C-alpha cells in the first residue's frame, strides 16, 4: 500500500476483487478512512486462523504485513482476544475477517 492512498480506498479496492472471486469477508471494525491500519483475521473455518497486521517499515517508508501473534497460525479464540484488545488500544484500526481455508492473505503476496 502506498503511503498516500487512504485506507478506506485501499480496503474497498481489495474487497471488490474479493467479491468478484467469491471470497467471504466481514468487518469486525471499520477504522479511520484516511489513515487507519488494517488487521486481518483469515479464518480457515476449522478453529485455526492467521492474524496479520500492517506495520510501517520506516526504513523503506511503506506498510508491511506481520503476524500479530508469535505463531503463523493460531487458535481462533486467541485471535479474537487479541483483536478485542487491539481495537480498544487503537479505535482507528480496521479489523476484517476473511474466510479462506488456505489462509491466504488477499491483500499482499509477501508476509514478513
């Protein structure tokens, strides 16, 4: 994501593609339209999820995806508890749940 593109437009563009590809999703929370960061809960529908969050890479001045919890795949209840705490800390945060049995992040190819 380029630093000049508002978060709301970035999310809307990806959601349009996900809708075309029949990837189910829903908002846990819509954050600040112009500058909120994005947290993704990618749900495999078997109790396991990937929880990814955007962070700013200040060296390259771009946003990157990182695992919000230490493990790549976590229990859904642990992800839900993290999301609740994250929203309380940052009301501008966007939180989106995506259903994908392959646990693929549709927003980015690479995850650090």
